[in-house]
């Protein structure tokens, strides 16, 4: 009805979006940004002319399927492609309008059947994907594990984390490694600092200036800016070496179905460190 409000209205609009996205290819209309990804990655595939396409995460997924159609329309032999699903997409909590999650969920459900192979990060996720998408074969499991060896970096490039921060060995230092996203609980660490006198927190985080500034602003509000540090990523082979001087590693991921269905890489990095 016109002008209705509240949870029932929200559920109704979401149901309509879900229904619309279920039509073949309609996810492009529900969330047009997917079409932009599709166009951009498709141009890259055409230019590269690869022998095989390895789709990492969801964003190149539509382009890989489109590249198949592009070659078929020109009488060219197909190029095999693999969908490497990094997370449980139906359970991801994406920023912005709910339309984004609805459309990506529909795109995966449609296009996963066109892939020549599917890769999951845990056996449990592989079983869940096969059942959810009614796949003929169980996805292959490739654990998203870090390097087992600690590879030091050239001192001219980076020093161990504690050394870079100028902290003595007796200063408690917590470290977070990964994307600076609110759904990953990064703000929780800053909010905890007033309750942890003398403890420092270091983020080895993504270069997003907005996310970094948000953490700095929050630290300033709580008067803990001198105990909150943000540093740039290091090469994957050197992560465990770089963070091993910290007192403890923290994985503050907020509870979402995606976070609960896979073991985060940062946990293994902390164990190895």
C-alpha cells in the first residue's frame, strides 16, 4: 500500500528485488555496478587472450562467462575458467543498499554453473556450495593458508612491526592484519583501548584513506590516538615475520554467516607468527 512503513514493507521490497534478480541476467538491472565490472574485466580478457581464466572472488565472475559468449559468437574455441569462491557469498554483509547483495547472490547462483571448475576454501564450504547451488560435482578445496616460512624483508624497506613503531618489548602490542572494514570489527579494537591502559593496537591494513581516517578520528575522540597505529601491508611471504614481535594477534570479525563458515587467513598468520 502507498506510504506503508516498517519491517513488513522492507521485507516486501526485498522479496520483490529477490524475485526480479532471479530472472536470467536480471542482476545487472538490480545492481548496475555489476555490469560495469563485467565490461571492464571483459575488455581485459579480450586484450589478454588468456589460455585459462582464474576468477578470484566474485567481481570478475560475470566477465568470465561473458568472455565465453564473446568467443563463441566469433567461432573461437572456448577458454576454460575456474571460479574461486573466497567466501560464503549468500552470507556476506556488503556495504550499501541490500540490492547489492541480492544481485551478486543471484549472479553467482546463475553463473557458477557455467564455470569449468569451482574452488572453495574449506571442505565444509565446498559441501555447502554443492548443496546450495545443486552442483553436479563437489568444489575442490584449496585452503587459503599463509606461507609457512617467515621471510625477512630488506631493512631498507621494512623493519619488524614493533621496531617500526618504536615500542619496547615490555609494551603490550595487539596486531590486526587485513582489510580495514567495519564488518571485520576494526572499530572494536579502537573502542577497547580506553579499557586497556598501556596497550597499543597496530593495523597492518588496506590503504583505503577513508577507512584509515575513520579509525584515526575515533581514536582521537577516545583520546587514545597515541596508542593506535596504522601501517601498510607487507608482501604475503613476510607477514608472519613482520608481525611476530607483537604480543597477540586479534581477529575481531563481526559475526556473519560468511565469517563463520571459513577460517580467516589472519588466524593462521597469527598462529604461524
